[in-house]
């Protein structure tokens, strides 16, 4: 009997030791190592930026990287801003960019037939580089993100805007359209 108690006691100690060892091994195996990431973020001027154009609407606001165009739309008439805003590449190399739409906010979409944003290379008159169309009516739809466009070093392109509202549009109706100009660095 004494031998059984002894074995049992030794077995229990060994089992406890084994379980403790496994627990320690599992815990230490869970922590491998850590990585460090350090970033330095410097504020600078964008090399592709907005600049005024010949049809830049009065009352609009502009910085290098942000513009608010105060555009109009007339019932049953098409209004065209041939050169609403320009995009300038001040870099020494070509840059690519695209227009990315978001959903308009404000008054009901039924107050607009469409609002079109057309991108032209000023050096090649009449050749469309990209287009982003918003169509009103029952609800807003858009043509989606434009394909990438490459603007040459020192080049200036223009964005033409065309608006139209239906004959029954509510006077003073307002919609806010936010478009991202995504530039590849």
C-alpha cells in the first residue's frame, strides 16, 4: 500500500510538473516578437493643384488642394462653364490622377437633369481625357470613378462643367457634390 501511495504521489507531482511546463511553453510560444513602425509626416504643398480658370465662378473658394465651385443650373436650359477650374501639375515629372464621385446631398435630385464634369488637356483642345456625370431624376446616379489620367510635367488641364435642370425644378434648390481628385504620388 505504501508503494501505491508513493507512486500516486510521485505521479501527481510529475503530472503537475508536466502540465505547468506545457502551460509555460504555450504562453511563451504565443509571444513571438514585436515590430516597430515610426513615421514622419511632413506638411508640404501639393504638386498637382487647383488653379483658377477663365470661367471660374464668382463667389467660389480656392486653395491648392480644395475648391468650392458655386455653380448654377437653370430650368429647361443647359449652362456650360467651359473652364470652371484648372488642374496644374507643378512637378518635374508626369502625374496620374482620377476623379472619384460621392453621393450628392441637399435638395431632391428631381431638381436636376444632370451635372457633368469633363476633363480636358489644354494642349489638345477638344480631346476629352475623362468624364464624371451625375444624373438627377428619381435618385442620383453617376458614371463612377474615372480611369487614370496622366498630366505632364508643368501642364495645366481644365474641368468643364455642364448643368441642366428640368422645367419644373424648384427655384433656389441646392445640391452639394463632392468629388475627390485622387493623385498618385
